[in-house]
C-alpha cells in the first residue's frame, strides 16, 4: 500500500498532518489544523447555540468520528489525460488533482484507487474536460462495507464510454476482486451533479453493509451515512431511545434503506451507554444474543416510508433476511403523514407502490413514536404541522443541519426536547449530525 500523506498526530499537538493540505492542493478538510478535541468542542458550542431556543433538557456526550480512515465513500473526479488519469478533485481551473492517498478514506478504498487509475489508463478513455465540454470519464464512486467488499461506479458522458467499460469488465474484476458491485452511470448533461439517472449493472446488484446488528443493502444510487462507525452509533442511540419510551407502533419517515426501522424492529437496544462504544463490526468482536437483548417485549409494529422504490426494495430484502415483520412503503413521507395523521392539507395518496393490504396493515393504528431523518432542508412546514397536530407522543429527529432542525422544532411547540446528542459524522469539517428525542408536553 502507498505511503499516506495523512499521518496520526502525536499526543502533544492532537491533530493530523496532510501533505495535500499543506501544499494547498486540497482544503476539503477545512478544520484539519484544529486539534480534534477542539473540533468536537467547537461543534458542541455551535450546535447548543443554534438549538438554544429548543432548550434540550439533557445533552449526551458527543460521539466522535475518528481522525483518519473513517470515510466509507469516495467521490473521485477524473482529471488528467487519456492514459494518465488523476483521481481526486478538480482545482479552480478544472485541472485534476490526484488524491489517491487521501488518508480520511477507509483503508479498503485507499488500497484500490491505484488499481482503478491503472484500469482507466488502460481503457484509453479521455477524462471529461469541464471547460471544453468534451471527454468521457467524469467520476468514480467507491463505497466500502465493513467486510472490505466494495461498490465501484463509473460516471461517463456517452454510450461509447459505457460500451468500452463494459467490454473491459473482466479485466476490472481481476484488478479489483473486492468489487462485488460494479456499475456504469450515464451523465450526458454538462452540469454540476455527480450522477445521471441511467445505471447499467456490470456485476452484482447491491452492496451488503454488514453492521453490528443489521445487514443493509446499498444499491448504486442509495444513500448511506459516510462514516460507518458513527452511523452504527447513531442507529443504536435511536433504537435505545425508542426502547426507552416503549414504542409499540413506530413510523420511520425518510427511512432510506431501512437503517433506523430495522434497528428498532429487531432486538431491544443494548444497555445505556453501549451506543457510545466502538462497533462490533469495526473491532472484529462478535456479540452474543444475550449481549444485544435486554428482555422480552411484544413485537413492535414498524413502518418505513421512503420515496425511492430502490431503497424500499433494499429495506424489504434486509427485513426478510432478519425475519423482521416490518413494512416498507415507497411513498412521499410528507404526503403519507398528512394522509394518515390527518394534518392540514391532507390529500389521498396516489401512485403508491404499496398494496392496499400493506397500507392498511401499516396504518391501522396511529404511531406512538415517529422517526424523521430528512435531507439538509429539514422536514419543512407541512410535515412539522402534521406532527404538531398529530397527538404522537414521541418523535426522534436525526438532522445533518442544526439550522433547519431549529426551524422545524420551532414549528412544533407542543414538543419538548428531552435529550440531544451530536454525532461527528464529518470530522475535520464544520458539518455534523445531531439527533434529538422529543416528548409531547
């Protein structure tokens, strides 16, 4: 393996050193010069200030995200020239900057980037020139599971690029045997996005993310948190909260591939504080069933709602493998809540992929707890209003944007914030994840 430019800090200065950063080639990790404990402290102060009006009764200790090797997904822009590609970012003049040794990437990703570059060199395909609007290779996305298995996606401009990569897939499989899922995405348009709508699978269908208690299935366009250890901590914390309020009928809105729903539908969360420990998947230690269960309870009714049909299909696969009787519906979360909670402006659902029988099973009783995990914009006025008027006893809100979270909480004055916890999903940046447990006053 190549020598990393990002090296562990010594105990006396408590931060990481990166050659790319020092040379000004990449400043994505904007807080890299700030000692990591100070990064956490600053994020805590900022988040508490933003949520001051919501006044959480208890702030739990922050969940640290690690200083190196924590990122499970690399989004690599292709630069350079045909036969001499760079994999990393584009600078201000759209020239390629090679970051194949980036130390925040998971070791499994760092280990294959040179092989991927060599493979692309061998294709003779030209990297896409943003200024000239010509060329073929745009991006390579690599996602790593805890097992070391990889999902590799190539983003190209034309059918020709797809055809070339398809014709050379055997050489790719030999060069990167850990790539259990390989696809090519076609992005014809000249615009600042990372992928197009068309995806052709060259190998496999979904990447198995083997977490500590649940295996999730990621398809090429599925969303998953970028820091696996922190995601496990977040899932366990939410499951612990849901168990603590003894929720019997749970909704998971914006459920994605089912992480929160499946953690909460399975065995009860581990005892308080376990969520703060390193994951079993990360440490290599397996837990016995006695260690992950804390007693018998009635089966919890769980309904996951997500607009992406692919994500819902992945969630159903995971539920079937686990023997969990959770229901997953491919519908809009806001429309679903307005329809079944009776919020303002409710309209009948149309175009749902769920059968009438499934929908009746999922909504025969109102939930006593709702989990929401929206994108950065938050849940917005409509869903906030539906929850505010719902009478639901508890809400768990996981947010990657404290500003939109604060706005949504202000729209739900009937709820008090019982507990809050920061999850440092994005070390060395200003970004964070924060989860709160709400109880109706």
